């Protein structure tokens, strides 16, 4: 079996480290197929477009387009000859190039911001401005970046509290971002409810232990949300059919109050991650009747959330 055939058979299978590299390179403004072509050339070496197309099972026309784009980005180069062959720049140098490309793009956006505002202000308003609607607002968010931008805005504008509920698996896509750094910098009261394994790295491990409690009820893994000042919430939606992260932001008082109630119930019965089970039990005086009432409350809250967010998900699919 040739090297090319080996790649075709399984080098990009999910259990291979190349698969994880491919996923991570997408964060550097590469499409999955662009990342796949780059990694193929990095590991296999000089190849023609036809050989790349055959090995990776990508249509030849698309392969030529991918190669052209990667050359424009500066991370692969052509080797003159008949037919033309291609090779990749080293990974460390390529990452530096991609980071600099992104920095330059951000600088260009920053530079053009003032011009856009000036042009906007020149355009006269037509008609009288309508009063802002007091209706509850819902905003669908798709993709890590759009969700992160909204979270950053919420955390920076917060004046009272930030409440976070979700497992480490829910927030794993925020590794290598400023998410936990933003949480650490907030001047608001911060409370985090998450699962915790002492022998495993956790995205919330940099946050003070007194601000973090452990989720005891694994049935709550289906719920992941962040509340700001009891006035706004981002609720993450699980959808196995979509690779991108999905979330809904809303300032609906009903939704925020309901999720706030769920958080309060769970926070009350949970214990801090640096407490032992014995310490937690000593500090607990929950009666059997009180616990039954809590379960009933939680059941009502969860039923309400499942019904309403399922409705939101259906509307999104229809659109």
C-alpha cells in the first residue's frame, strides 16, 4: 500500500490526531477542506493537484480552488514543472502567517470603523423615529465567534451578577479564547455550576473555588446557560445535526426568571468544589419534605424550558 493510499484509507479518521489538527486549524480562518489539503501536503510532501484530489476525495475543480486560496494565504507554494506540484510551508511558520493575516484584517476593520460611522451620520433620517418596542427580544446565535462576542458584551456590561451553568463538555469549544479571563475580570458576583473532576483539566479551573460549585445531578447536563444581572440569558441548544454551536439570547423576563429559579435551586443543594462530601453533608439541613417540593419545582421549570426551547428550535428549522 502506498503512502497516498494510506492517507486515503484513514489518516483523517476521527480517532487520528490529524483530525484534531484539522479541527483546530479551522479556527485560523481556514475551511475544513483547506485545512485538510494543507495538512496533507505538510505530512506527505510535494504532490500535484490531481494526486491531492484523488487522495483526499475532493473534486478536482474544488482542489484547484483550495490550492489557489492557500497560496494567497501564504501557507503553501507551487513547484514549477509539468504538471505543477505543490508543497506546504512549515506548521510553525504557517501559524505565524495566519495569525498575522488575522491581525491585519482586524486592524483594517478598526481603521474603517470611523469612516463608516461618519458616512452613516451624513445620511438624513426619513420619517419620525418609532419608539423602541418593549416586546421581549430573541436573537439566534450560531458559531463560536458570534456567541463569544455576545458573551463578552454581557459580561463587560454586567453590574450585579453572572450565573453560569453547564458541564465542561458544554464549554470545551471556548478553550483558547478569553472566555474564562473575562469571567475572572468581572466585578459582578460570579457563580459557576459545573461538573468537576480533580484529575482532569477543567475550563473553569482558573476561577476561585468559592465561586464554583459542582453539579451533582447528571440529568442537568442537557441544560447550559449564562445569565447576566437577572435580565438577559444565553441558552445553548444541543443539536447533533449541526456542527456549529447554537444558542439563543433573550431578555424575556419569563425565560430569565425561570432559568434563574433553576440555577438558585441547584446552587442551594450543591457544594463547592473544594469541599469534601462530609463537609457538604454537615452544612445541609434539607428535610425530606423540602426536597420533594424542590423536585416538583424543578420538574415544572424543566418542562417549561423544554417546551419553549423546542418551539424556538422548530421555528429556527422552519426559517
